[in-house]
C-alpha cells in the first residue's frame, strides 16, 4: 500500500487563519490571529506537512502572505506547501526562498500552461503541484480562489501536464469544500482510473477520520482537511491515533 498522508489546510487572509464555505469569501470567519500557533499544534501530533493557502494572493494574482510562510518554516520543522497567486518564475523562487518545500499552482496553469510545464522541468516534479479544482456538474476548472470559472475541462487539464511529467495533482470538489458533506469518492476514482500513476491529493468535504480511511482505501495518496478540525470534528488526538495506524 502507498504511504498515505494527511495534510492540514490553513487558509490566510490578511495574515489571519480563516475558513470559508465553498470558497465563498463572503462566508469568511476568522479562526485565529496566530497561524504559527496552529501550525505548531499540528506538528506536536506528528503532522509533517501543511498546505498554506494565501487567499489574498489568489485574489490578487501574486502572493501576499510570505511573512506567515517564513514564520512557520522558521519556527517549525514542517514542510510547507504554499499556494495562492503563484504565477511567475519570480514568485516560485520567492516561495522557496521563504522556506516552502513545494508550491501548488492553479490559475497560472490555466492562463499559462506552458509556463507550468516549464516549472516542472526547471524545479522538478517533486516541487511543483497542480491544483485543479472543479464543480463536478460540468468538470470545468475554477481559478482565482474559485472566483473565476473557466471552460477548461478537468480531465484534459490534468492530462496536459501528466504528459509533461506532472506527479502531484490536488483536486477539490468546490461544492463540498468547507461544508463537511463527505469527499467526492466518485470523482477521485475517475481521476485515478484515468491517471493510474498520478499522486492525487483530495480536498473538500472531510467530516472525520472515516473519510481519511475511505480515501486511503480508494488509492488516494494524500488528503487535505481543514474545517472538520477547526469545528472539532477531528481532534489532535484523533490525528495522533490515525497516524499510529501506519
């Protein structure tokens, strides 16, 4: 069995941790004014990696919360996957300079596909992750913090980069994100059937530890979770026990 990883997703607006429902910025709730403290709590139960989402960057098209990235990488041993407005080669370099281990790219992959293909070549397939988030009613990719719907088909989009060496893809069902209605297992199965050697990161809908197990059994490599933890449906002790399952 593949090594299965659970990764907390920490969303930032103006340097604060927030949560949204279905990516709708009007539903913003501030969870914490101290993202570093949240990251340290995850590290204390054996989490090795977090997904840091710069929502300001996603909206504006360039990262804005480098200082939070730098603080977390400076005061923890966590590997940070950074996303949100990463568009240019300069953005990628600055993410790595501020301590990111990987970057996840969404909007630029749609707007400048050849550029992302070049990033995979330049930085290596272990460093660059494609985010392909979609509403499964039409399988069209949504970008800019899901504010913009495109006419790009999810499966064609993944295939373009898969053919150019892509190893990691994060896929969110945007209708389930932040509402804890369960992950879209059917969508993830279709992706794994079509791209059997892809390393899939599933995001959206997580309600509890049983959803982790269902995704692991399906063949998903990694699951991202957020709201279920911040609402107490998944506790630090739950995470510790799940990780001890091996």
